[in-house]
C-alpha cells in the first residue's frame, strides 16, 4: 500500500543557477548577432525559431556562439568530434558546485584556501568542462585524454583564451607509467595468455594523477556505448563523436567501474569523485559497487535538458559530516518510472510520446499533450474512474485514499513525462500534480498497463521502478 505521508518531489529540471534556466534560447536573436549562425535557423511549425538538431554544423555553430556570447570563450572543434550542448554541460558544473558547498563531507584540514581544482577525465577536443568551470567560477583544471586529435584541439581551445591559460592544463593520459604496469601484468600472468584488451586500456586516474597532487573533484562524461552501432541508433540528433569518445568495452558500466577502482587507490587525493551516467539501471549497479568498496558518502542527481535525461553520480571517502547528511536526506515521492530499451533506429522519444497519447485516448482518459516538453497531463474525472478497465486490480495496489473514497470532488491530475536517455533508450515517468492526489493506486495500475502497452507496441525490453 502506498503511503500518503510521502512528500512529492518536483520533477527534475535544469539547474536553477544555469543561465539558460529562465527562458528558452532565442535563435533568431543569436542569428542577428552572429551572421554565421543565420543559415542554420528557421521557423518551426509552432512558430518558434529553431535549428536542425541532426545537422552537426548547426549544433557546432550554436555551441560556438553560446560559449562566445555568454561566456566570452573562443572555441572550435573539427568535424566528427563530440559536440557538447552548453546548457546541459553547465548543469553538471553547477551540481559539482553544490557538492563542494554542501557540507556533506568535513572541511579540508590542510589549511589550503586556494582555487578549486578539478580533474576532467576524457576532456575531448571540446574541453567543455574546464572551459565552463574556469570561465564561470574561476576553477582550475587538469583535462586528460588519450587521442592526438583530442589533445591537440583541447590545447588549441585553451590557447584561444589567454585569460584562462593559467587555469587549465591538458594532460596526455598515455604519458604515465603504463609500460611498467604492462610489464608487471605480463610477469604475473606468465603462465596465461593475456587478452589484448587488458593491456591496451589507457589509464584513467591512477598513473595520470601525479604524486602529491590533490583535487577537489573529478568529473567525467564517459563513453556510454558498447559498440559504434549502438552509438549510432538515434537519427534525431547529431552531436558527432569518435569511437574513443563514445564506445568502450562493457559500455559506461565498465568504464565507471574503473573510475571507482582507481578512486580506492586515490581516496585521499580527491574530495569528490563524480561521473555522468546514461542509464538508470547502471546507476543502481554502480551504487552497489561503491558500497562494496567502502565509500563514506554517495550522492546522485538527475540532469534534464529538453528531452534528454542523464544522471550524476558522486562519492567520497572523506569523513562525512553527519548532521549535514541528515538534513539533506532526500524525500521520496509518489513517482513511478520505467525505461523502454532496445528501440530500433527510427524510434525515439517522439514516437513513445505519441504511443502514450494513443493509450490514454483508447482508454477514454482525458489528457493534454505538450510535444515541446514531451509531457502528457492526465485528468481523471469521477465518471472516468468508474469506467476505467481495472481488471486484476487488487487491494495492495490501491492507496488508503482510494479505498476510503469513491467520489472525486475535482479531477485527479497526473503528469507523464518522456525523456530520451540515449539512442535506443527512453525513460517514461509519472507524478501527481497535486500534493494530496486521490486514487494514486488506481493511476499506478493504469501506468502499469501503459508499460505493458508500450512493451507490446515496440517489442522492447522494459524495466519498471515504482516510487523512484
């Protein structure tokens, strides 16, 4: 039985300190200021100016002018390199700012009061996190990478901004004691045939962080995919990206697990270890891994920008500030979600949204859809509650409010949101729009039916998590 005492959390949104939080980007205005952007701007069917998000040149030019216009940063990347979105990457920076000021771990006791220092794992040719962190907050960074193109262009992007020179160092992760580690592995496994992958993986933190170095945090936008075919599933966007940036054996789960392993060895060198996570199912696995290695604090967040959802994972081995942890304990809410995974190339968040609409329409449920925010507001009247197909519904799926009342004094309103986590994976979640909504249990049952409907519609593997 669901408890009515749980307080509802607001759905995740863009970080409130993100300069793009208050209003949508005005592409027409930007095009009037930057003529090079003008060829990419056109009016959408809703009358708003927009760009073709499948055009790499358009997204790259947008990133260039946003960094210049809002941050005073000169920037460029060559074709095929990963092109970041500035609002989304800013969310990550501001979340780390929150962690550093949260008081969740005890303050430094080394007497240092200098500039915040971060380490960006796989900074890429775009070098976006060091450039944003340095320009927004005056942080210093080491940005590491392994490919010649990434290292060359990251250095060029730093050199193009003399006011940031002293704050950003670009470091080749391959310039470490890698050869010594390979020799050691061969010696220890002299009686076994070593797999090529075990000796060809570039260092992540151990061997790249120098002796005696200390950082306030590390951050990472890991390679999410296990194969280049998986990375190319989404035809609706074009952010570019090389295989080194997007693909890793075992995907993000394996890559972040390596960060966790390195963090055990460098537990006293970083106050916070953090990483972006693309799939919620991986988030749960990684948190379990962190508990196994004995971290003192784990924090998570959800980043939402447009129709894309990502998660942030942070952990520390530093002594926790217990009073702060208690006061910052998260509140649970009446909230459900599931993911639709393994979608074919032609399907994405838009197609899922349309199927959600069809489901409620076919069941005679009143709803209002907003394709710009990928949301469906569902209003259940008393008459509709009495006519909904609820075969198989049992008392355990109905809340106390449902059992004690069979009359609605006003419509029961819920919101269903659709987020594209990554190509081939879409998150569907719901929450009540009113604090004391009636008939939550019945809507939960309806949401379960929606999940089954989408399973059959797209013939995909799904995962349902209630109240997460």
